[in-house]
């Protein structure tokens, strides 16, 4: 028996809306219901949800660092070096590239 496995395809719902191929109301799935909503309202809802998810992800990442440090402390191990580093924002990267003449 041969089974064909397809890779999962993750799509950004805003990509279809931004492409301009969708005109009029769009169908949105809420739980087990499909509802037709205006395109603009749907876009605002998705953007608001994405912002909320980004905030929650950042909170979880910051809490993870604290929990890992507590775990290491409980085990009597030294604190991880460099674990609390944060990435440079785009403005900082531009300044560094300017100094390095890259």
C-alpha cells in the first residue's frame, strides 16, 4: 500500500486579500461556522489578531528565559551566558553597517 504524503502548506490569509483577486465579501471560518464578511472588516480582524499573537509570543519568550534561569539555579548550574541577548532592531543594524561601511 502506497500512501502519498503532501507537505503542509501554511498560507497567510492576508496574501490573498492583498493580491486584489478577491472582490466583495470573503468567507471566514469561526470555529465550525463559515460567515461572509466584508473584505475590509476581515482584514482588520486578521491584523488585530496577528498583533495580539505577536505580543503573546514575545511575552512567552521573555518568560521562557526567566524559567530557564530558575531551572539552572535549582539544579545548581551556572547561569547561561548570552541567553538574555536580544536581537538588534533594523535601526541599530543600519548604524552598525554604516560604521563598518558595509
